[in-house]
């Protein structure tokens, strides 16, 4: 099923007598325009008007193209959970059997906050780093934080056999238990929010204990005017953590990562040490854990960066009702479709322009025959 077919499960929130434009058409035009470079409802309506004859080939337009006010009003009223469900079903079909590292991370949509509003919209996403694929996303409730959204997102996914990475806010016993129960391994960033465990792990690596059981790995990177050396050390759970580890299902090893950076021009150096806990056995090796820890940041470099730069998410001004959430979902669907296309070797921004210039390419991205 194409994404447009999945979107048919979304129910029209308008009363029947006020409908001049079909919901299917509004969703299709909004998605196509977003793919082709439209960043707000005025641009969406303009794109629709200029390509009205093209759209009429595959969606009903009995009253012509909707105005920008209609697009804005419909997306404010649209049930975001239904749109999220349609998106999730499509992404699940697209992903098939997920493999490798899956990074869980959140991102705020800065353009959704206005004036003295306490919080902007915050979305938690699951990113299959080795596949370059968005697996799902969940809105964070304005009265809570990512700790409540992450378990809800994990329940939507099939992650058996994967290695799931989460930053420090997700380093929770319940989340570890949920991943272990679903047959997934985890690598969780350990910081001061787990004060006792962090202190014990830090002290253990500063001592000479279990050095014979340690697995080590180093890698060097050079770019952006600096050189970085990353050193990884992996050890089994120390005796001092045995009692605490019993409450963390699957917990098997601890990891220390030392990052030494040198600015090539100024000659300045800096060092950062971070710690992780993982369900992977210590004998798996530091190189495997290094790959997963490094892959976690692809959610920032490939997903969040693309949303900000290529899709201009933080510049999008949308504040009312369900509008910010629905537009965020629309951008993520459009981004995944653009990233999934491998027919041309150009970046997402260039693909958006190409889709706006060439409706044949846009139809190819959509997977429809016109």
C-alpha cells in the first residue's frame, strides 16, 4: 500500500454540510506540496493551484483547489493520533524486519511555541541508524517528558534482535525491562540522573579492577578543523553493582568512552569521558558497542538536521490546536519519502526542488502511476 492509501483511514473532522473539498484530496495535496518544497499553508495552496490539473488525475477535486485557510483549518482539527497511526502503519510496511542499531531521541519544534507558552511541541523518534529509516514517532505530552513517551513509542515497534540506544533520560529500569522483554538489546547513556550507578561505574573504571576482563577499542576521526580520538573500554558488571543490576533486566556490561579532541588550527585540546550500561555481553567486544554508540548520533545528523535544514521545521510557525503536531508528522512523512528515493544521488533539499520542478519525479516518489 502507498502512503496515500494508508492516509484513507484518517477520518474527516468537519461536519458534512461544510465539506467542499474531500479530505483525501487535502491530505494528498499537502503531502505532495511539502515534498516539493512548500513550508507553509500559503505555499501549499499555491502549489496546488499551479498543479490543479495534475492532481485531478488521481484525487477528486469537485470544487477545485482548497484555499490556504482551508488547509490550515483542516489540519488544526484533524485527529493527530489517527494521522500518526496511518504514518506508523506505512513506516512499518516500509521497514519490514528492522535490523542493527535503533536510536531513540527527541526533538523540539521551536516554531510551535509562541509568546509566553511554556513549551514547544516535542517529538520522540525512533531512527534505524543502519537502515537510514524513520520507524516511528510519538508526541511528548506537554505535562510530562520523554520518559513517558519512550515506552509508548517502543510498544509500536518490533525491535527483536536490534540494539536500541537512548540518551540519559531513557536510562530507566522500566525502559530496560521493556526492551529486554521484547528481545532487544540496549545501550543506555549513564549520567547523574542515575547517581549511585554513575558514581560506581566511574570509580570502577578509574581503578585497576577487572582489567584482565576488559575489551578495548580506539578509532580516530579528522574533519571540521579538528582531530578526535575515541577510546572505548568495556567491562562486565562489577561486584559493587551486582545488587543494583538485579533490578535492570538483561544488564551485562558497562562502557567507558573517552573523547580527546584537538583543534588543528589553534592547537587547543579537550577531553570528555562518558559512561554507558548495556545488555550486550562484555565478550561481544568494544568494537560492536562503539558502532552502536557512534550510530546513535545519526538520529541527530540524518534526521533532526534534515528536518531543520532541508525541511525548515524550526522556521515553521504553527501554534493552534492539532496543527503543529499534524504538520510535524507531514514533514516526517515527506522526509522519509525523499530519503527512500535512490534514483538520484542528490541531497534532500535538491530532491525537494526537483519534485517541485518535475511532476514525473514527484509521482515516482509518491509511488503512483499518473
